[in-house]
């Protein structure tokens, strides 16, 4: 860099110099230039509202944004100095416990996202399993965890980080979620738990959670096997209670001991917020809770992180009180209606078919694939054409094993994709196909250079 380079008279220094990199600059720069530098680099990123790959919130109301900006200096973990933030966090936990039909008082915590919540929930399963084994005088070795290949990567990450054998149930091209018949052969006395998904990242459908609960109940009664379930409701936890309230997937089922949900997905808050809720306080092992008094007062913590912002917790409380049950239901109904309309329009182009059972309960998204495999282009081509023509970020990806011969595309319908934009998107998808019909797709060799992602 640069600062030997005098600022150009009509603009900032970075019109002629490259951005600082590799080492801390010797001297600083005016605030306006630093701002301009960062803003000018951000134009290379995608526009969040065109990011239809992500489940994460891309728009909040101005009043919610005010809550966020007003509280940026507040450290969430500093319960002694910010007791009201801690109280508001617990209000949110209690509301979620109630929403998920906890039978009585519950406990839980705010996390950085569902990933941290899943690590903590799965650690609790491991601790409880070890305690049961030791109490029965049995060896607590070789723990395993059972889940389908339709889970998010965090479940395998947990197994590797915390030394648990993953027992992953493969999918089939015609079956993209799991049920009791898939789980049963994998469960034994070393199983710390079963993880089931409410709203998979791949197609937005749910595992047969009630069926798995019935299986675990039978194993308990017939074989004395105590195998609890954790429900990964990262996306579905804010969708099912409002769109499918009569479908039991939560604490209405006896085996469900803990649930995670992402506040920053359909919880409608910007990134940096998840929740872990236990069925009862006893489901959280005491020795995973740490008591410390660094910050002025004896305090209990159950987290992998420590300091973090309070803003998103307060923003979640804002959305809870602002929308209430009725408001969340209204928002989810709109998203569902827009997703259905978009699905119809995409099918009506004649090029695509939907993936999975369109009659099944699903997140507000559209998962689709090209109808004929032998055309001159594939889903990756459609994704890059759509990005080139209109800047839409729609991912193309292959499904997990053993459905990995299937490539699909997926559009998340969020509040930033209103009716007209959804109509425009459908027309843009048809146009991208029309372009590709004329020019064809990329060759295999070129394709490796094209970046696509599944989004999160
Ligand atoms: C997004 C997601 C996760 C990870 O959640 P983060 O909040 O991004 O940490 C885990 N499981 C499922 C099903 C998800 O959709």
C-alpha cells in the first residue's frame, strides 16, 4: 500500500493504490476513505436479497434494525452488567418451550446458530448416555449417533470433534428422508441418540419423526433400550408450528428430549442466532454447565462461545412481540403461497419437475430439476445462466448418497421474494432455458471452474 501514494485530488487513495493486505498498514487513513474502501469491495459480493440459496434472513424491518444497531456494544454473556438481556433471552427460551409443547418448565440457551445448538444438544445426549451406562455398571465406550444422510454437515462435524461414531443412513433416489424402518437396524446399546430433521436443507421435507418416536418407544418397552431423540428444527422449528400445527414432531413426542432452531432462518432475525431448548431441566446434564464469577456475579453458562453481541437476542424478542403467533402464521402462509405459485410457474415452463412429494409438508421452498437428462445443458448451466442474466443466486447441487446421481436446484422463498419478484424469477428461469436451448451448456472441463454452492 499506498499512503506514500498521495490521495488523488478528486477521489480516494484506492483509485490508484491496492487495498492493504498481508500486513497492518504503518499508518491509518481517514474514516471516509476506510468506509469507501470497504463499500467499494462489497460490490463484488452478491446482493443478499437476490441470494435465493440461503435460508438465512436477508431483510428485517427498520425498527428491528434499530434494535440491532442500538445494542451493538452490549455483550450478551455479561449477565451481571446486562441482567435484562439475560432475562429477555430466557423469555425467548420459555416462549419456544411453549411453542414446542414442553410439558412443563424447560431450560435452554441462545447460541450462535443451530450448529452450536446441535453441538451442545448432542453433547448432552452423550453425557446422559454415559451416565446411564455407568449407573448400570456397563462400559461407556464406543458411543454412536444415528442420523440420515439428509442432515446438515454439522452432525458429522459433531461426531468427528467429539469422538462419536456416526451411523449415517443412506438416502435412496426415491426416498430423500428417513423413517423408523431405516433407523431400527442401526440402533444398539451404544447409541447416544437419534437425530431427526424437520425441514432438510436439501428438499425441505421432514423425517418421519413421529414414526421414529414410536420405534424408540417400542425399543424402550421391549428391549429396555433408552434411546432419546434430538430434533434438528433449524428451519422447520419456525414453520411447522404455524403451517402444520397438528403434526406432532416436538415435545408432544415422548422420545424428543431437545430441539434446536435457527433464529436467523425462519425466526426472521439477521445472522448470528440459534436456540437450543430442552424438554425438561433434567435433560441438561449438570456437569455441562459452568459456574464462574469473572464478570462480577456468579453465573451459569452452557455455551461453546463466550462473548458475543446481544443485538440478535433482542431482535428475536422484537420479532416475537411484534408478530406474535398470528403474525408468524401470516408471514409463513404468505411464503408458502408464494412458494406454491413459483413452483407452478416453474413447472409450467415445461422444462422442470419438482423434487420430492409435492403433497408432503415442506419448508417454503421450491426444489426442482430438469425433466430430460439428455438435453444439451444441465442444472449447473441453468444456475450460471440465471446468475449471468439477472444476478439471481439459485444453487444447483447433487443430493447426498445414495441419491447423489440426482442434481437439483432450489429456491428459498423468504420475505424478500415477494409476489412480483417471484413471478419475475419464474420468467427469468424460462428465459435462461431459452438462451441455453440456443447456445448449449458448458463442457465437463469448464464446469469444474464454475462455482456453485448449496447455501445455508
Ligand atoms: C442451517 C441448518 C443447520 C446449521 O444451522 P446454522 O444456524 O447455520 O448454524 C443445521 N441443520 C439444518 C437442518 C439446517 O438447515
